[in-house]
C-alpha cells in the first residue's frame, strides 16, 4: 500500500459566496477565507477545496466560467489568491480549486466568437448541430431541465448544454481546445495551487452518434446522464489530461465522477488512474428515485449501509476514494439522513463518525462541523439555485400541487448547503455587515461557531476529536490505511466495521436508531477512542449502545 499525503489529509470544502464577507457587499470573498484560516487550522484540516472563484456571470454560482485565468472581482484578485495560498501553506494547509472543463459560460470569449462563426475555428470549441424538422437535433434533456439544445439566433444551429442554457459544453474532440485547457490547468498549478476538484468530468465525452434514445419522461426526452456519461473513448481524454497536467506536479485531484460503474473504478483511481480519488455518488442520492427530488424513496438504514459498504469494498479493491456527507449540491446531512426527531447532537455525531472512520480522505463541507440546518422557504421565489427552480417545474408537470412541489424543494434544494456560514449569534450570523446574497436561516441563534467553541459537548468539539484521532493519534495509520471490514451484519440498524492494519484493530459501532441495542460478541475492548455518550456499557462479552450512540474502540485483534 502506497503512502501519500493526500490519503492522510482531512479536507474542507468552502462555498466562497457564503463563507465570510470582508467588504460588506453581502458576498463571501478570498479575504474572508484568509481571515478565517486560523479557524480552519484550529479545526485541524489541511486541505481546502474552494468552489469556483473564476470570473463568472454566476448563473450557476461560478460553475459557469467566463475567464479561466481571472478571479472574479466579487471574490478578489489573482494576487489575493496567491496570498491565500501562501498564508495557508504557513499553516500546512493546501488550497484546491474547482476545475470546470466540461463547459464554460456562454459569456466566455470563446463562445461569443463561436456563435459569430459556427463553422470557423471557435465553432470547433463547442458542440453545434443543425436542427431537425424545425426542432432540436435530438431528444436529450439537460440535467437542469428541458432540451439540452439551445438554438443560435439567426441560424439553423443549436448548441449542446448538459447543464444550464448558460453553460455550453466544450467540444473535447477538438485537440486544440484540449491543449488550451491543459495550459490553463498548469497555469494554476504553477502558481502553487495544491490541486483540483474536477467538476462533472464524466460528461466530457459525448455519444458522437447524437442519436435519439427512448424517452424517460412525459416530455419525450431522455436525461443526459443516461446517454452521455462515462462514454467509451473518455479514457483517451482523461489520460491525456493527466499526462499533460496533474502528473507533472505533486498535486491532488478529486473527480466528481457520477456514472462510473464499480468495474471501471480501476481506470479512474487505480495506481495509474486518471485521478487520485473520486466522489462516489452511489448513496448520496439513495433518498431519491432517478435523482428526481419530488420522488423520494422510503430508504432504510440497512439499505444505506449496504450501499456504503459496497462502495467501500469496491473503492478499496480499485484504489482510493473521498468520503463525504455534504456538499454544495446536497441538503444538510442531518436532514437527509435523520428523521426530524433525531436531528440532535447524538444523531449528528453518529453521522460524523459513521463516514469519518471509513477508508478514504474525508471531506467536511462548511457548516457541517456545526450541524448547520436546512433553511426552509415558504415560497418558491425565495430560492436562488437554478436546479431548484427546474425541479419545481418538473414536479408541477408531474402533477404535484404547488404546495407539494414546495415541500419537496424544501427537502432537497441545493440552497440548504449554500446559506451563509453561521459565525455567531449576531445579525446575519456575523457573515456580513451588509445584506447577505442568500438569507441566513433563523437557526443561527442556536447553531453558530462562537457558541460551539465554548462548548466541549458541541458537534464542533466532536469533529475536532475525530480529526485529532485521524491525524495525530497512535491509531492514525490504521484509520488512514487500515483494511475496511464490515462486521455484525445481522443487526439491521447498526453500522459496524473494523479497520485493520498490522497488529492494530479498530472497531466502529454506530447504533443508527432510537432503540438501545445490546451486541453479543467476543470483542476484547482495549480502549475507547471516541464516544458520543459519556458512558459505554461493556460487560464481559456484551456491549450496550444507547439510541444513536457511536463509539470507536481499539480492540485486541482476533
Ligand atoms: C457539478 C457541481 C454543480 C454544478 C454542475 C455544473 O455537479 O457540483 O454545483 O451545478 O456541476 O457545473
Ligand atoms: Ca465580499
């Protein structure tokens, strides 16, 4: 097993618009991250992924880039990023940026030129096709709703957009365009960047037949993720990307790679994989049918456990993974994974332990370490996220009432993870002295950093314990590199697994339900490393767990 710094890291994701605002314009900025570096260092993280900060019209909050070489003025300047990288390095923290190269903004100079001259060189940067019978070239549906094709005014051409209309897809078949992208990646790595989280990368290779597929909805369309994910031939692009960029640096790459079957994982994250690790989505959306927010499932703890374990075993066999509970695309974990009555300290810390002790590099999303809550809205107009507006429309078309549709958006909106970080109990949670771009939910009065810093029993303190254990204890190597082994599978509401390295064995037990549980076993407990309750009932060969109790135990091997 190969040791790497990025396997031993604990990562923290920042959504820059909502982290900390230093100039009162209501939007977080790079100086805000700089101002809070000491907090992040005290938390114990050593890797920060910042969601996109490039120049952007912000149709999708920065995931629509109009200049890859320039930091958007709303966040600051290129020099301020240099300073942030330097100051972070002093604290042994590396900075990662988002790499969004499946598409650009329609306001990118390349696209502006392309539209003027579709058959010219810039036209080759994007995917233009002629319409068919007065309609789009085929029946593909964008991930944000409606046809994935948008007509170019005054022509018979359409351009392809996997995501929003303002996010035209780049044409990866064009080798010159690819070389332009690689140059840009190296520009940032040369500036001292620690690496990249690579956005939507499994979409870059299209099905070049551009044929129609059987519809999967009443609109006669088929989802892009059914027809254009992880297509044969993508390995040529991904290998080239790696060889021309990442391989030349000691950097970290984490790919957002939906649609990769476990049988293909080796190509992505193996020894010679395209990336160091990927985010596996196999359980992130287990509460949804076909990813539709308005079609919830009745998932059980056992089903979640089966998916998590299957993911762990597949990733372990292939290489390395990134583990996470939350992101800027997800509601808050305590809402997604817990019923209303269980969104308490024990529930939140159980979820934290459950994923943090898995094999893989853990990512903490800003505010997760406080147990930040969803921000319920009373009207659809109060949402900002384009995906929410689209899902709402789809829910109505599906036949739900406005009230029902709103209910589902309140369960699932991406805005829940995007509300400003709750620093203290003052106005706007101390995020800004101006008007926040997205309103702060009232819960900031009870959930905020200042209050949790003073509380040894807080969710924050618990996260710190987990980080300490993973990074600085005598069990650190076992937690990072140890083999993952599911145990005690007969208990349906129990997440139980071992991590084994040489002569050390760690046992993780998470009683994911309201009922106390008695486990009969033959474990010989050496030491309790983590416990979200004050006590643990161990009596001879029986371990008793309270509702939502989680423990990490060092045990004598067997
Ligand atoms: C990724 C991002 C998401 C964005 C999309 C389009 O899924 O995480 O926020 O909307 O890509 O770039
Ligand atoms: Ca600002």
